[in-house]
C-alpha cells in the first residue's frame, strides 16, 4: 500500500484534500484505516472488481468475520443513492459476507439511509463525516502507542 502514517496525518489536518486523490489511493487509505481497526485487509485487483474494493477479515472469539467494502471517492455534491446501496447489499448476501460497507467521501440520500436502516446488521454506510472521525482516531491511536 502506498498510504503511510504521514499521508493519513496530512488528510487528518486537510480532509478536503480527500476529494483530490485518485480512487485507488482512496481504497488504499480506507484499507489502512480498517487495518488500524484490527482487520486483515486485502485490496481487490484494479479494474472490474464486482462491486467490492476491499476484503476485510477479523478473527473474534466467536469465529471469523468477513467485511466486503466498496469505496466511492466522490465530490460532496454527488450523493450515493439507494440503487448502489441495494447492489452492495445483494453482493454481500451472494458472497455470504458477515457485513458489507460502503465508504464514501460524499453522503447518502435519504432513501439509501432508510434502506440501510432495515438491514443495519448486514450493511454499514460510512460518509465523509465518518471518514474524518476514522482519520482522527487513527492519528490519536498512533500518538498513544508511541507513549
């Protein structure tokens, strides 16, 4: 991955710059943040990815969990609609994932949020505001681990 601590620190201080990075770098950034949260991550190959950019697994006391992640580096005006959310949900069901998650630099429409609420244990939506929190937590965790 080409994303390192310095790049994450930069985006923590300048979150609007997320809109300028290429989509693959955004996928790598999300993968790094998930890794920091305790997931083992694997980026899918470039090109057609079947709607999934990251496979994230985590071993817990009850078994291994699989999280399918689709990343959309969009401008803030381009909200993600219910069609894309339903599609990811369907992919997660087809692949028997524990959960699917759509992460974006944009936001979700009201119908997309309403659909997600009905399947909240199988589908997670994370927008620009969530990314800001993830970046801050990552940086905070790194500072605390140095102490």
